[in-house]
């Protein structure tokens, strides 16, 4: 059975180009765009979208299967966002290198290094994307705090997010069935051997929670990264020609746009000088 090689993006469409720009430059904006598309897909198969003769038991069963798949994709997109944000920070600036060296959860796998002969990737992706533990909210908070200086998941969000990851585990590994151990983790023995009832509303509510975290990753951690990088320039004269490329990349990491059709903003020398002056004025 041959590997299902993906087709090329329809690069002639404006939406595909916009999504690709967000994917490569702004992980949090890309998560919103992808998540919103999944929520829209979940709504698409509601009864009001179907002919009356197509509604009923069979449609309901297929709709449930579709919602399970969409929920799994939503959680995968969220995990990718967390890892890719960290990876892009590593690729853009070296000011956190000393903190990275102290992280025991980051290891260099020889096989992945050797794979660079065939398919090259960035240093950040090589270090961060293979790592595990991103489905543990407490561990995610530790990693962001230790490296970037801010926690991204609020205390009252942790129990709900932990439950979402258990549901995702049931969907991805057990075809939606809740095993005994997972039922215990959910705190309800009555859920054991039941199929999780993921529907359109559940997908939307999950997206709303994950969006609040994604926004925090951009506005708290992204802004913190940008500020610390600007402070590292204290002994240098302002020079957009020298700093512009890094500034633009970090500024996009600190951007969150809650709109799929809206393009990423562009930045220039005026923005750079204003942000640099703001950091230096507050640093005095």
C-alpha cells in the first residue's frame, strides 16, 4: 500500500496563501484559522444543512463519527501550536539558549539528526517537535515559565483541559470508547466502556477554551520574548536594517488574530523604533 502523498496546496487561492503565511510565521494565528475551519466543518453536518429525507439515525451515526475526527484534529492542532511557537522562538533568537540547555525534556535523537540528509528542518523544530508531554497542562506551564517567563494556562482551566486530553486519548486510541483507567482519570466509573458523545457544541466549546490559551501564548509569551530581545539591544544604536528581519518575526509571534479571513499585519521601521523606545524608556 503506497504512502498517501498529499497534494499541493491550491496556492492560487487567497485563503490557502493566507493560511500558509500564518503557518510559517504566526503559530497562534494559524491555530485559530485551522480551529475555526474545524468548527465550521462540525456545523456543516447539522440537520438544517441536510435534506429532510437525509436526516435520522444513519445521518446521526455518521455525524458523530465526523465530530470525533474533527475533535481529534482540533486537539492535534493545539498541540502543534504549543510546540511550534516554542520552536520558532528558538529559531528566531538565541537569548533563551542558556535556559534551553537546562531542560531535561529536550534531547537530541541521533536518527532525527541523520534524517537531515534527506529532509532538512530548522533547529527549533528538530529540538522541540519530537518531544512529549504537551498533553500535560501542568508540564506545559512549567516549560513556558522556565524558558519564556510566563505560564499560559490559567489554574481554573487546567482541569477542563486535562479532561479534553483524556477525551482526545479515547478518540485517537480507542475509537471513542472510554476505558476503565480513563474513566477513573475522568472521575466517573459510569463512563467506563461508553463512547464519548462529541457533538458540534462540544467541538465549539473546546475551541473556545483552546483559543483563550492560544491568545495568551501570543500576547503574554510573544510580547515577553519581543521585549527581552529588544532589551538585548541596549548597547546598540537603533538600526532597522540590522534588526528588521528578527523584529518582524518576533512581532508576528506576538500577534493573535481571531479571524480566519484576515491577513497578518505588516510591520516596518516606525513600529520597530516605537517598540524599542518604549522598552528603553521603561527600562531606565
